[in-house]
C-alpha cells in the first residue's frame, strides 16, 4: 500500500519525502510491535537494548558513554534506563577502580537469565516482521538502508 493511502494524503508526495516518510512509518510500526512483545516482561525496547549491550561486554563492565555510543536510539536517557534496570536487579553500577569519576555498569546473572528467556520471543517477532521478504530482498534492504545511513551520518 502506498504511504499516501496509509496516511490519507490526497496528492502524491515527492519521491525523497516518500522514502523518508515510509522509513519513519515503518520504524514506528516495528518499534511498536517490539515494545508490545516486551511489555508482558515489564521492559522497554531501550532497556532491552542496554541489556544486550552489556551482555556483549562478555563480563567486562561498560561505562555510561560506551552504552550510550552503542544504543540504537541515541535520544534515550541512558542514565534513567540504567537506573530502572538496577531497580529490577538486572544490572549493577560500581565506581571504576582506575578513574573514580567514572561509573562501571555490568549485567547481573539475573539480567543474563532474563535476556536468555526473552531472546526467543524477540527473535520470533523479528522473523515474523520480515517473513514477507525473501533472503535476497532482506539482504538488498539492508544494503539500501546502509547506503542511506552513510548520508544521514
């Protein structure tokens, strides 16, 4: 379906605007579906992303700036996200031994277990989202989005 029809726009919009609006609309749908999937687990997609970043540290703590740099959504308030995860017992903060002005953030065993439990749910949702694409189409979409990111950065 054309984006003009989805958004009930009566006239055609320029191609460049159509590309951007299509990407933004699709992002909103995907983000909403992932958040809906995570809602029963009482976690947001941004919190889930923080947990995945910390798991990727393979037992080494990360600074707040490292987590922020690796976030998909750079607009997230990383400090607030980490604090919420601490309250849930999924991460811990400690003072960096080399630089006492820095804070180290680590995922807990409970956080790793939590991720292991919901990974299958998220993986399944992601597979469903792209099920209408062939592997060749998915690869081409990734290539095209990568090309757009070069310009946007």
